[in-house]
């Protein structure tokens, strides 16, 4: 995504009056996003999980990802070329967004991809790209957090060792009741085998 297209997505606060009327859809301005994040601890630990239950096209998620990657760049070990891909995926795996509109989720994914590509060198492994898409597909989802919680599932990514991901899927309806029942438990795999490692 070009910088100009990304800027347009950031600055536009409404897509249409109809969407405002039907959904109450108004996007948060970049200035407010930054002010709110400055008042929270959303980016003070780059591996804390963050959920935006009405993420729109990703204003908060893009800012959080960018700030966390800025912090990551300061860590010589995690930013080292042999660790960088895994470290970026680890950060991405902690960011969750839900929105009722499919086009918003599609735009959000494009924006987060654009942020990641801003930080990566031109050559990126195919395995990284596949793992990035897998994480975005599980963490950025179309759903209704008010009237459709029974159809929302979240994948928890944990990292038992460098380069490895353990994935467990939970139902939001169970989580809201305080039940931590695993719906699906994937084997631990290298991020390079995440798509094939079921």
C-alpha cells in the first residue's frame, strides 16, 4: 500500500453517512489515537495482548503495531537478522481486532501488512509471509461483539521457545463466562511450518 493510500485511510473519519446512520461507524482521528495510547500501557510491553473490539479499518491497531516495532528495533538481539522475522510475528500475534464490516477488516490487514513491510528488508522469506497471513486471518476477524459473540473465536499464540508457536483456540462466549475451555489445540510448530503443521 502506498504512503498516500495509507494516509487517506488514516485521515478519513467516515466512509458514508449511511454507515454512520446504520452502524454508528466513525473512525478515530490519528491525533486522538495517539493521545489515548499515550494515556495507556498498550505499547509499554510489546508482547501484551491487545483486543480492539470495534477496530474499524485499524487506526489503533496500526499505531500499536508501529510503536511496538519501534521498540523492537531498539533490541539488538530480537532485531538481529536471524531473530527478526520471528520477533515481528510474535508482536503481530498479540494484536487482535474485530469489526462488523468485512471491508474494514480487509483494509486493516492491508494497513498492518504495510507497517510490517516498512520495517522489513526487501527480501522476506515465503514462510514468514505465510505465517503473517495466518496470524492476521485468525486475529483480525469479521464479527459482532454485541450480538454475535457465540460465533467469535480467538487464537492464543504462545511461544514456548525461540522460533516456535503454540496455538490454542478459545470461544469468546466461554471466555466471557470465565471458562477457559480450549476449542482446538494445535501442536507446537516452527513459524516456518505454521500452515502445514497441523
